[in-house]
C-alpha cells in the first residue's frame, strides 16, 4: 500500500469541506490544492471556507489547468453534483492529467445501466490516462448496495434482497432537512418532487449494482416517492413541522424480474423518525437479517468512505470502477 | 467474469462434501474430480460419500498427479485440516499444477504473522505457477475479520474493534458439538484443551488480519479458552448435558497495543445458548454496532463463501491472498 499520497479537494461545499477536513487529519494524505467555481470562494483559503479557524495555505482556485500543471497529484476528491451529465466534463478534464478520482456523484456509483455512453467514455479516458475513477458514498456506495453484496458472501443462494434505511434527520444539516421536504405542505412537497430537487439520487444505481453483482437480469427498475406526513408537532434546531405537513420523505426503489420484486430499497428520512437504522434482509439460503443500530450518519460516513477509498483507488487498475469491484475499503487513520 | 470453470474437491469430509454439494448446484461450476486419502473413500464415487443418493461419475482418488495430468482444472476446493503446517505440502503440490485454490485451512486465513516462512513459500510457489491461493471460511474469513474491516469503510476513525459470535450449537453436526466439549466434565474439558483438540482455530489469524488492515502494530495477541458450565439440563439430538458439565466453549482473543486491548474477539458455542448472533462493535467516529440476527450458520456459510469466492480467486493476481485483499465476494447462483 502506498504510504503517502497527495490530494486535491474538488468542490468545497459542505460535503467537500467534510472530506477535506478528514483528509487533513490523516497523516498519510497531503492536501495540496482546492478547486471550486463559486466566485465567493475563489481566491480565499480553504481553511476559511471550511471554518477551520485558521488558514491552510491552500487557496481555492478555478484554474484547474494551472493547478495540475504545477502540482503532482495522486488523487482528487470530487464533490460537486449528483448528476453524471453535469460532472462528466469535470471528470474527463481531470482524468486528462492522469489523476485518480473518488467522486460522490451519486449517478457515478453504478452508471453502466442509466448512463451507458457516459460511463463508457469515462472508462475509456481513464484507461487511456492510466487513472482510476470511483463513485462512492454512504448511499449509493455502501448501505444500500455494496454492503448487501458483501453479506451475500455467506449465502448459498439468494432469492431476494431488501435494504431499509431510516433516518431521523434532526441531527443532519439544514440543507439536508430542507432537501427531504421537512416543513412543506403536501402541495409544496409535490412541487419539489416535480422540480426534481427533492429526490434522493442513487436508488436506481444501487439496484443496478446489486443486480449486476448477483448476476441477475432485471426487467424493470421503478422508483416511487411520497411525503411522510407529521401526525404531531416535530421540531429540529432549524425547522418546525406542524401536523399535516411533511416531516420528510419516503422513497422506494424496486428491481423486478418479470412481475417479481427481487430487489427492494426503502429509504426514509424525516424529522423525528422513531428509530434510525440501516438494515439488510436476504431471502435465501440462509435467510439473513443484519442491522446497523442507530444507522449510518450520512455526512460523517460519506466523508469517511471517500477518504478511506483513496488508497484502494490509487492501487487499482485503471478505468471506471464501482464499490463492488474494489477490494474492501478499510479505515486507516 | 469467467462464465464457467472446472473444479476439483480436495478433502471429502463433512465440510468438503458440503462444498462439493453446493458446487454441483451452481450452473457455472463443473466438478471434475475429488481427492481424499482415506482408504475407505478411495475408489468410491463422490456422490455416494456425499450421500447424494446417486453416483456422480466422480471417483475419489488419492492420485493427485494422475488426476491433474489428465484433467484441466481452474480451481481446487481444499478442505482437509486447520493446520497450515499439515496442509502446506498439499497446497504446494497443487500449486505446481498452476491451479487456483480456495482453502478452509483456518491458519491460512492470515498466515503472515503466525507462519511467516510458510506463507512466504506458498506465496512464492503460487506466483511462480501463476496461481492464486485464498484461505477463507465463515470464521476466520468473514464474521470476525473481513466483515469488521468492511464496516470500518464508513468510519472516520477507529479506536477499538470487537466482534462477538454466539452460537447455539444444537443445530450443528455431532462432530462440532463434540469439538466444543459439550457433555464433558470440567476435567475432561481441560484435557481436551491441553490435547489441543478443543480449540477453535482462527482467532489469532483474524486479529492479525484486522490489525494489518487497519494499519495497527500490535504488541501482543493473547487467547484464552474456558468451558461454559451448564446450570441446568440441556439436550441436543445427540448429546445430553447435565448441570455442572460443559455445554460448550468460550474463547476470547485479544489484540493489545501496549496494555490497551484494541481488538477483542469473543467466540461462544454451546448447546442451548440463549440467542445466536454475530455482532461487530466499533469504537470510533462514529461508533458502530452491527448485528447479524440469529447468527451465521457455520457449515452453510463456510460452503457458501468457499464456492462464492472461486470466481474472485480465479480472476485475482497470482499469489497468496486474504479476504481483505480480494474484491468483495458475492453469491452468484
């Protein structure tokens, strides 16, 4: 395993800053640059944007060519958008410098079914430049896909799988609480769904990854989304939800073979959910029920898995990889 | 992924037969030979030994050279002994034919600390013959090592880890129930411990694998073993345990850094254990508690992970690998 490596933080929003903060804590990682396109951030020090309380000597730049021309970089932590279409030009530009990338773009977690042409192009450019790209995160990337696949190792047969992720969003950031529609009327909630801003991105990618891993051919992947309506007052530090308003979202993804639902992913995030947990259920030989008590905190876990994946990605063969193809990602602090 | 491969069953005891039985169910595996040294098995058909109710046209042989000279083989399922010293000549002989091996030899799961010279030799022979060897199983190999490491992916920091495996052995085979000392007086139990026949092999290997994965240097690995004494009558289909006799075994492995216990593995197998489960506890950021409800049935899971690992082992780079170095093993039936 490579002892030390040099990293650039690409995208300095909340998740990017959380990744950078963790990278700075790791003795084997040297953070050597930061990129963002926000005019309010360009030229300022990453430490200031992160709220680190001190400057890091890392000015945020949008000049990617300039940065990579003068700096040797092993890996880029890429946290900008959920949309593969949006980030593909960024990834391809970066890959041209032969740098490896760990991205939290949800649609990159398993893009071969939903975006086959973009996936093929990114894979081709990565190979041509001897670089590796991975899309990961806690979800997609872990609790609703690679964790299920990992647990099937001890199954002689797998007939159906189900993952449930229930989160009390009161401990999450305000943007997350807003994103799940907390405090909206049912009508407002519906408008946000129609505008496409409320949807958690990744269930379809997770289902496609699971099916590919298990060697299943699916006939259909379907997603549904609905508000969780508060029965009583719920409150977070930021938002008050009245009865009849949405306290959050319930999103379900289904993978069907014929008419049979063989993969089910249930995602619930709401203010005041009675119990946070992640669970995997395997209908097979043997049946399995595995539970992460208290669940997996999205922001903490996402920063962790991105940083933890770095050494695996650096060591891996060139190309576009997914979590199911990589040796197990381990926390080394 | 290779579509189909040809396998030989090496060792036709209970575990070997369970592996062969599962391999026969998989459409992508063709079982082309069986090896055992037991004079009572040689020359008889594998199907008869397995209790398959029919002959498979696979005679059990001890003539390894003859078998591999005339048969193309991709992988050997190797289930003979827990002791690496005992199996090393078998593995080296097999590797000479350039075949890949998945072995359930417990001491092979992570032999680099306990048997560094043997590990280096096996690795060297494997590389020289472009073959891959993996030691795996449910424990060591999964519930007390690679599963822990897998779960750390979402941790920013790991301070200590603990795994607990509690099994009600009433559903297991008679040899297993005997092996854990069920029905022994405390004195008989102690004699079996001293004779070395009662000990579950693998805790030290699991601890070494975890430490290596996390990048921890341990100062000491210690194991203790004691009987679980029945307070009341317990009974399985095979054995009756009276109060004051051992209903099973409690074995604890500890990895220490200085005086601090940073890795703890607790293994309990007894007739009538109140609840079977496997659990992982991570003291870190965040803390994690993950539970496999009902636990993981040893025999079913071991056969599963051996057969499921085959395709990963065939695809892997040559050498001696462990579960922590392999892409996640997935059940494909």
